[in-house]
C-alpha cells in the first residue's frame, strides 16, 4: 500500500508567501533593518521571507497531515 503524497493547497501556499513577505517588509519599514546592506533591503527581505516560508510550509504540512489521518 503506497501512501498518496499530500501537497498543501496552492491557495494556502500563496497566502503563506504573501504573509511572509508582508511580515518582513513590515519589520523593515518599522525598524529600518538592512537599510545599508549592499544588495538593498529588498534582497534581504526576500531571503528572510523564503526561509520563513519554507519553515511555515513544513509546519502547515504537518498540521494538515495530522488532520487528514
């Protein structure tokens, strides 16, 4: 018996990445982090958002998987 590989719904993934970018963009505006970074703040925001997105995606995946047992 092979277990069907479950994927998160696309809508949840899109909302997640928008939320991650929004959070880091808000932190940048609020605290002025990365203002003087050589690549500019946008690059740093996207890197942090990507890391946060991968982490929250795995958390959400675990949550949905536990719900669908």
